[in-house]
């Protein structure tokens, strides 16, 4: 399990919540992303998506099919995901299908900014030795947190320059009405099998 926490000064929890959700902005800041596809919504607070990422050689690229849930309680905001199977997104050639057992973010106001907590238990699958999984995890999660800070600092000006800056379906549920719908019957929880467990505590400050 990987745990990271940090405080971002001069970045509001609301802005960080937007950054973590906005699929168009992610194309700008997520240097590991190969593709991110919205499969559809289960309801206004749950969606299903496909995500693939580039891994450093000699590790093969990974991809995931994820059910994501979110909840905004005002002073606390949560985003959680876990892996599922979807009939339209079977394993793809050239990728190893990873499993997110549970990945989550929590956001709170803190010190004129935002506290971010991140936790992830992920099975990358494939034939990776535990020492390599541990090494990658220790470097990857703190690096992503630093990328999030840079992304958050530029988000508001980027969003204002877009053709529809009010497009935020994670905040305005009525905007999900025109999106594809997913039936729960199309989603199957991924079997975890024998997963590699790695615990790393890192401070992203």
C-alpha cells in the first residue's frame, strides 16, 4: 500500500478537486497517460473509465478499467476508484491489465491552501519482482503529487480559456445527462488473485 500526504499552499481544495476530475486538463499535466476514455456514468457520482499509462523500460505499459466514485462534503472531498471488468474493454494487446484494489484521495482546507491525502493498493500484475514494484511505487506516487501541485497552479487560467469553462459534471450533475450510461450489470469486480502487497509511506511536501 502506498500512502502520500502533502499540503499545497495557495491552492484551494475546490481547485484540486477539479484538477483530479477534469479529463481534458489531465491530457496537459499527466505525462504518464497514454489514453483516458469515459465509458459512461452509473449515476451522477459514479462513472466508469479506461486509463492506460506508459511505464519505464523494461516494464510493460499498464491499463485499467476503473469505477470511480466521488463525494463533496464541503470541508472534505473524496475521490475513490477500484478496478472492474467491462465487456467493451477487454485486455488489450501491448498492455498488462493492472488492478486497483482501492485508490483514493481526500482533500481538506489547510493553511491557506489544501491538504491532500492519497492512498493506493494496486496490483500491477505481470511478472514484476516485489523489489521492483516497491522501487517504482516509492518514486511514482510522490512524483505525481508534485505534478498535481504544478497542475493546480495553472488550472484556473487554463479552464477560463476553454470554450465551455463551466463544464464540470463532477460538480453539476445535470451535465451528465448527455453522457453515455453504464448499467451495473455490465460491470464485474476484478478478481484480485494473489497480489503483491507493498507498503510505502511518503510525504509529498
